[in-house]
C-alpha cells in the first residue's frame, strides 16, 4: 500500500498539443496515507454481507466481479490492494475525489454548526448569492435540498403550482430520478415498471445520430421541436394541460446526447404558449463540465433561459446537496398557497459551506476552462480512433461530457452492445473505470472528475485503441 | 463572545431526584472557540438577503424576529452575540450539536473516500449490520438514502411493488414528507393543497385526549383499529386495494400523540388481511428517543413487527442520511422487476461512517437510558405544573418525546393557540427554544437533543411556570 501514500509524480507526457493550461499538471494534492488497519474485511466477505443485507435492486458496478474501493483522490481510486484506477465516470467527485479544500470546509463547518434553515445563517444566503451569479438574472430564487431527485420533485411541484396544470412532457429515454413522481416522468424507468401515466407525454429524443431526424436533416432543431408541438396540440384536443417540459440539458442515460442548437428555444416557445414552463435538469451536466459554459443549457445560446433549473450530483463533490433555481414569479406562486416547504437537512450550513467551496475550487483551479481543453483534446484523440475502427459509429461531446457510440454496422448504426460491455470490462482490467449507457448500452460514457488531464486522456485512448484492435482481429 | 469558548461548568442543581445516571453531568465536550471574524453579516443583512434569494415557502422560526445561530454544541445554540439558547426542539442533533466523535468520523472518512454504492465498501455493510441488531430479525434488508422523505417515498414504492396494490391508509393530521408522493399521503399538507387523492384513505387519529375515543373509553386501541377496518371494508366495496397502512410510531405534527397500546397490532392485522403492509415511520421518533426502547414502534409490545421501517432526521446527527429497513420478501419483490434502484449519494462511505458513529455514541453515552430518565423527570416536573395551571390540559410523552397540550377550557379541551404562541415567544426571550405543534398549534413540543439534562428540564419548567402564572394573572 506504500504507493498510495507516496505516489510519484507522473512522467511528463509526450506529444501533447499546445494548450493554455498545464493539462498534465501534477494533481494539486496527494492522497493521504491509508493505514492498512482500516481495512478489515476481504472483498469476498464484504460482497457476501452486501448480498445478505442490501436490497439487490441496488446494483454493483461489474456485479460478477465487483471492485472494492477504499480510498480516492483527484481522478484516481484505490482498491484494497492499493491498485490505482483511473476514474473516467464519477461526475459527482466533480473537483476531484476528496478535494482537500472541500473536505476542510466540511470539517470547519461541522465543528461549528449544522442545523436546519429555520434559523438565519450566512452560508445559506452566501451560497444562493454565489449561485445566482452563475445564472441568468431571471433565475434568482433558490431552494436547497439533499439530492437531484428531491430537486426534480420540487421542480414538478413548483411547475404545477405556478401553472395550475398537471401534465408533463419529457423526451424518450429520459431519467429524472428515483422517486415515485420522477419514475413517472422517466421513460427509461416507467417503460419497465408501471407504464405511462395519462399526464405524461413523451417527445422524440432530439438525437441527430440515431433519432428520427439526423445530421443530414436541414433543420433538426425545428423538426424535433415541431414533434413536441404536435404532442401538445394532440393533448390539448383531449383536454390535457401542460405544467412543464422537463429535460436534461444534455440527455445522459439516453446515450450522451447533444440536442441540436436552437431546440430548447423552440420547445420553450411551444410549452410557454401552452401555459407550461421549461425545466432544465442540470443534475448531471452543470457546474462547468461542458467547458464553454457553466451550465449546459447555455450551449443553446444566450436567448434561451429556462424557467426552472435543477442541480445535484457534482454540486457538493459527493456531499448530499441539491438546488432548485427559479424565477420570482414561480417562487411567489409556490408560497402563495401559504403552505410551508420544509426540508430538514436542505440548506444546512455544512451543505452550503461545501457548495460554496466547490464553486471556489472550480474558479481557482480554472476547471471549466480545463474541462473544455482536456475535453477537446480527448475528442481529438477519439476522432483519430474513429478513422481506424469501424466499431466507432459516432463521437459526440462537449467539454468532459463525451460519448463514443459503438455500432455493429456503420450504415445501420445498430448498437454494439456486447462489444461495449467487453470494452469496459477489459478497461477495468487495465485499471480504467469507464461505463456504458444509452438504450442499447453501447455508448461509452466519459464524465470524469474535472481534474482529468491530457495524460489520462492519452492513456485511456491508447488502451481503447488496443482493445478495439483486438476485437476487430477476433471478428475478422 | 469569550463565554462561548470558555463556558464554565454549570453549578450543581439542587433538589434532583435520585437517578441512576448523572443527569446534571457536564456536557462531555466544550464548544470550540469561534473567532468573531467568521461572522461578517448583521442579522438584518442576512435576513434581507434571505428574503431576496430564498423562496419564502421556506419559513423562519419566529419570522417576525428570527434568530441567527452561528454555533452550537450539545443542547446549546449560540447567536451572533454569543447568547446561549437552550435547545428543546432539535431532534436532528440527536446526540448533541456538533458531537466531536461524529464530526471526527465524518472528517476521517471525507479524507479517504466518498463515492457511490456501486463499489463495495465496508461502511455500507457494517452500518446495515449494526442497524439490523437494533431491529426484529425479520427486518433484515436495508436501503440507504439522503432524507426521511426519500425513505418514505421508497417505502411507498416497496409497498406497492410487493402488494401490487395502490391505496394507502394514513391517520388524520399525518405528515410524511415534502415530496409529491408524500404530500399526497399527508393530510397535514394535502388538506391545504391539492386535496385528497382517490387512493388515499384517512383513519381517525388515535388520540385519546382529543380524538373520537378518549381516555374514558374501555378499549380505545380496539375502537380506533375498528375505524381503520371500516375504512378498509368500505374501500373494498368500491374495488380499491390497499398497499399499506402508513403511520409515524408516535404522531408528531399531529400534536405529540401516544397511540393506545395494542393499536398497531390490530391495525396490522386488518391491513395484512387486506393484502397491504404496515409501514412504521420512525423518522422523528427512532434511535432511542423514547427511552424504553430503541424504536418507538416497540412501545406497542414485542408481538408487533412492522413490515417496513423508515428512518431519518436523527440518524446522522444532521448529516443527510436516511434508511429503509424491510423484509427479505418485500426487498425480493422490489428487485424482481429487474429495475435498478440507484441513489447517487445514498449509502456513501461518509454517510455510513457518520451513521455508525451516531449508534456508537448513543451506546457509549447511554443516551437511551438517559432519555428515559430525564424524560420521566421532565414529565414529573410538568405534571406538578398541571396541578397549578388550568391552561395545561394534558401532558403526554415517553422518553424525550413530550407534549404539553394547552387548553382554554379543561372541559371542552379547546386549543389555547394564542397562549401557546405567547409562551414560546416569551421562552425565546429567556433564551429557550421550544416549539408548538398539533392541528391547533397549541401543543408545546419537547424533542431536544438526547443530552438534554435534568438541569435543563428544571430551567425550562421554572420559566414555563412563571410565564403561565403571568398569563393567568392577565386573564384573571
């Protein structure tokens, strides 16, 4: 285990493009030394207890041969033997696993006070003020909660209270959370569970690679938005009324989708005309990940402003925090009922101190610009692979949100599900954590901590190249 | 502010009853010193920013003159001027505000690893194992989440998946959380919002002081359970099918209610016959607060075992954690759908480390026995007041869960709402935090951190005596 505590600086990588930021920089902090005594159980023993005590709906990554992780720092995770894994998927450990400033902020506030928001506290208002500076002026009212699911559920309540309507439109394959109300608006889940409620409407996924309007369409944004409009019109004929259009700014479990530019504006126009609001779910994709902007919805242009934005996952670097930002009008309608909204842990001083520090670190370490540059570099490397490997059908992404869509056939674009599974299993053997997603589970999904660097990008693409070549040799 | 860091030991109280535990013990830890520089805003400035940025549905305690709290330790909170408030209401800071062992556990784990439960980790299984030892053997499967609301929502999903039924019975004035699905099953909320859904059934609150069957009834447990049975029978005639009976083991916002002994067994029999399950909501009342037992449902006797238990608030001493415990059969039905349950932050190593430490502290500091003894002492002192003050209609409680029901008229038992509000406002001026609850907002609600001691009990009852005497003089 000695290497965990005393990992040497990485060798300087060769052949990197000229970049403004030191992409291959040594992580700004080294992992603390882990005394082996902290590990008491073997992996098999932990697994056996888990099977005995934890509901099996809670799945393990690589269930046949799960990984026991005991420590992590930056973009690296360590198993019980001290093996170092490169983490390409943890979008929660946003500024790096166990970032020392975040850990320190939590500890300092934990020593002083952790109570509910029925008392005045500076952290709550400071945090709201800090977040407001990242958002369009209109989004100026804040609610703090404990999870992205809680945030999306509150967004539902806000939208319904404001519009006095019930119906929700979402896009195909969407996932908005694990709560009853969110399973209902998540085709990714309800297609396999209770089915579609009468107040839920599913628009086609604006996927220009595999969707109904593709890259060869003259105006896919307009075409997909018209589909949403048709659904609204048809629902109106049946007397339905829309509270909201709900969408991840970049659909993630749907397969790392980048909606065509201008789609949100057009859909927002339709949903507004129907009396509903636009909810941008930024739970997976906010906080600078997309590089060009702090929020992924901003990729659609300055003329687009959602009515409600929900935030989660990366917001507290692993601490359970979440937030809903909305307009004065919507917040006003919600409070006009006279009914209190109380969230026991939401907006406590510790969660807010952590949230503020995550914003500080993103700024200080210029992680948004870093995500843009490393993401572009990774896209470039991947595109070089696309030329070589017929298994790669599409590479799409922005910043450190990237998908590699694997296909059995370039023409038919049929998902290469088995191959994708094989690749992530092989990568795991190479100590690289990558995952798959999309309805066909054939999209390799990059969403690493933002400190992920060019050296990491080179490593993972080199390994990917080898594995793809092996796969192609086999099938040849 | 010097007194915050260097508060002297309290003087030994006089006239305490003989007790096994040192109820007047000096808190086991002193507050850390707070540098005044940490406080940058005046209370008015914080308040102004809060009004500007935070949805006003998020209410302040004493909205006309809110308190700014900057630090807390044990059962004491400190405002920005260093005034020390006795906290009689924070049931989240269960083992005492900022308990050093809990803070240390959080910090040590935060330094090492905070990631999701898709990797194996000992803390998750250790915590589940520890909790299982506090519960009847049948409740052996665990799910970890971030809030009591998330726990109750999962309980709903589990109950429905297991029974394949939809309907839920709750008791009048119940509150089970802030999510869409839980507002639906909380008469306390839905009576003022969307109204009652067709799948929700409300049984009378088994309140033997103000309910339909009172202390003079021969068998109120049977009578109230029969009411539930009648509702089931009537619903069956309309073709409805019950998934669950959902109830706080001790209804809290309903006014600190102690259900009659044996009620749960009888209701459980009826709901089981109807194909439903019994969900015991222990979010407010679990973890030793009731003194005699670790769980409040155990007050009903050893022959009662719920099918699902939900936990929250005190579980992490302020850290966002929650848990659902259930049977193998219910967990099995939930996983048989093949649909994953993933909760991003739920069951992370930090939350579990904190949860384990809270259990350790309850044990080490014998807080359950302490709650029983201090609670009994407080009840004794309050009962002495009842003889003196006609405003006190009823005193009920168990351990450190106590309600003082104030009435305008002993016969009519009409709620003394204004008087209750006056009392907590006056107590606040005396630096004592107490709150009111119940449909008439006339029940003084004691639910302090479990380190609350006999000296605190004496102090609050002395002040209460003075204020009640003042009130009575005025109206005389």
